[in-house]
């Protein structure tokens, strides 16, 4: 599961000074973590980077400190491919409490209002039906979105509230697991960018009772699931090799979510030097965006991300346009 060396140099051929500064283990790919309640997503990334000896890391989809569950961390060259795995559908299990309105839309916030809960289970389920399918949501102030270069939660901590534009999100399924009013547990499947706390808050507003989010746990971030994850405690007592064997997804495999275009040795060399080699038509989507296809060598190793465009000089051919070239595929010249 170690990474690929830069083309043209083996580990033995590298200068001694460079060998001394490199970590003992280099992994390019994703690691699925089961985040506990308490640490921030950034805290988890720092911990993973330290334990797995990775100089670079980033995460997919922030989880609040009060939330637990699946947090996918990218290591090494996978950090350059983060947009590939963003935007997938999410699945959460959560709880809510009716009869309360808070400053943060969850039970950790300041209670602003308490209201009587004069509804029954059937009324709760009926009201939730209006919040399935495509709906409009105003992001909460306690979120990581930026306004004027500053995150909303930072503004909220200073008592500043700003206008937020509503966004369209999709709630694919809202299933009730247990209802003991004024509390209830549920599972929700939703599009990326959905705020479950706001979903609960808006449901409470529609019922007239108010509502606040209790526990929140992420089970799935398409295509990854909590079953693939390792806990921080397991990470701490495992060697890097053991942790990666359990929860690591090498970059080559993680990029299976994209259409693949195979480059021969000549085309790979051109792409690695920043050029646009010709490829046969039908290899993948046309003009799909800067990370719409993965270019691989004959052995299936991922070399770059990019897109295919029409070749203006030859209508029977396409051009492979690499936008992100992985370090081991870079060529210093043609």
C-alpha cells in the first residue's frame, strides 16, 4: 500500500538527504475513520497524519464535534483528488427533541424557547413527509460555510448573524426508528450539503412545537460506509500497516468511481510532461470537467485526473487533457 516513487528514480537512487526527511511510510489513498463525539474533524485529521506518518492529509465532509461516525481522510496524493469523492449521498442516524428551540438548532445550544408538545406520532410522521424530496434549506449560523472570507460558526460565536441564501437539497428517505414523544430517533438519507440540524429545526417550526437535534451519527458517505472504518482507539493501538490494512483504500482503488482511460507508454509520457496525447474515441465522457476521468497506465495504476476533449485537428480522435498529474507520473520534459 505504499506510494509510487517519482518516475525515473528508485528509492535506492534517491539522495541520502532526501531519504532521511521522508516518512517511514507513504500511503496515497483514503482512510475511513469512525469519529467519536468530542474532537473536531480537523483534530481527527491531525491525529491520523501523525499516526500514519503522512505529511499531508485532508477530510471529506465535516462532522461537528458533537457528531460521530464516518469521516473519510485523504492522505498523500489523494488530497489532490478530494472533489472526486465529494457530493455523494449521505446517511445519518439521529435523535430529536420536540418542544425546544435553541440558538444552534441542537441540544448543545442555548435554549431560546420552550413550547408544549400537543401532537401525536401520526402528526409527526405526516409533517416529515413535507421534508422529503427536493426542499429548500437556509444553512445554520453554526456551520463551516464562509461569508466574506469568514466561517459562519466564527461569526456566530461573536454574536453576529448574517443573511444566508437558501439552498436546494434532497431528502431521499426519512425513516423513524423509535418515537417516544417528545423525543424520537430516525434515519435520514440525503444529498451532500444537507444540514440535519436545520432539517429538525424546520420540522419543529412546521409542527409549531419547535425541535432541536440530539445525537447525530454518519453511517454512509457514498460510496464509503461506517463498516469500513477504524476507531481512533483502534488507530492508536495499531501499527500504521495494520490500520491501513483494515481501513485504508489505496488511491488506485478509490478512483474506481471514475471512468478510466488507459494511456500507452508514449501517451503517459506526454501527459506526464503536461501535454495532451491523442486517445481513441469512446474512452470516456467528453468535456466532463477537470476530474471527470482517471488516466491509467496499462497496469491500471492511476497517473492523472482530467477530461477528454475533441481533437480539432482530427475528428476521429480525442485529446486526453490531464488537470491533476500524480507525482509518480510527472515527467520533467518530453
